C-alpha cells in the first residue's frame, strides 16, 4: 500500500517476498482504489496543541474510518461544544467533513466495482 500510495496509477504490482507475486487486472485496480482512499485520508499537520486533543480533528476522524474499514458508517457530526470554534476550527471541521464525504463516495464506488467484478 505504501508504494501504491506514492504511485497510484500502477498497471501491475510485483510483491517481492520469499516468492514473487504479480498482481494485475482487477486485483491491481482494487488495490489502487484502496490506496487512493488512503491518500485522501492522510491527516493534515496539526499545528496547535488543542488540535491534537480534538476528537473531530481530521487525524482522529480518518483514524476511525480506517479502524472500521470497510464498514464505514461514520455519519460525521462534529461535537462543536468541545472546541473553541474559531475560524481555524471551522476550516478544520469543514475540511474533515469534505474528506469524509469523499471517502464515503470513493468507498461506495469501490464496493460497486467489486460487485461488477464478481458478476463477470
């Protein structure tokens, strides 16, 4: 995944272990889609101490996403009472919300492509 994270448009993957394994076609496409989800959910740098403690920070929310993967019923609702809600908090929460919506959309696409692959 780390290699796909940095090279998302791979047509084939060669896993070099005790026995080399080549993955291409639908398997490669699926792995690339998962890597794309991971790239999208990469946490932003949290500059302030309060951000590192915030339960609604992008890092915390995307961490919950990956912990529950592939079941993602996050239904992100920020707990605005726990943060200061200055402009930085509002921007962070808006970015986190956009990220979660994109992850959910991309995961729905991924699940649909798996269904399509299984039908053939």
